C-alpha cells in the first residue's frame, strides 16, 4: 500500500511538472512569436490598420466590391468559417502573433472575436463608416462575460461537504 501511494505521488509530481514545463515552453514560444514579422512564411500585420491593408492587398478587387456591398451582420456571419478561419490560422491567433498580441492588449482574448473584429472593421473601413473600435471591443467583452455567467449558472453541484451537527 505504501508503495502504491509513493508511485501515485511520484506520477502526480511528474505530470504536474510536465504541465508547468509545457506552460513555460508555450509562454517562451509566445514571447518569441509576438516579435516576428513573418510566421510560417506569412506576413503578420502589426495592428488593425495593417491587417485591413493586408486583406485589401491579398483580395481580388471584385471580391472586395462584393464584400463591401454586403450587409455587415451578414458578412460577419457568412465569412466566419472562411475568411475568419484564414485570419485565425494564418495570422497565428492560437499560438500568438504580433497582431493577436496587439488585439489581446486592446481587450479581445478569443481568436474568433479577433477575426470577427477585423472582418467588421474592414467592412466599415471600405464603406467609409466609423470603426467604433472601443464599442466593438466592449460588445465582445460583454458577450464573453454574459457567457461566463450563464456557464456558472448551469454548473451542478455534485457533492457538498456539510459539517456534522453533533447535536442531532
């Protein structure tokens, strides 16, 4: 029994060390990635304006015109799994990049929110509308806070430890 307990403790210690090492490795890699201008052969924009300019450079003019003329809410939803995925994957939002880091510092923490923010902002820029960056970010933050509250409400208590009443 003592041997089994020691094996468990040693195994648990090794697993926890591996998690700490992986987090440290991720953080180290993240710090390196956010300084890079190019990741995996793809130019990484430095900020929102650079990202919108890069999208214009990479996109066929006819497609830009279609994008510009579509309603904002439609474009954000329809392009989430195409252009949005492209942005997330190619501009390194999961592993970190200088653009995702800039957006994170601005208050966006989820890659999907970052991509949608860029898509909506680019659509507004093309249509000469105010980007309203602060309000867009606030809406994303409020949405994430609301989702967290709803998750918390749905949690079920599996077991509670009630103190024993000695008087009963």
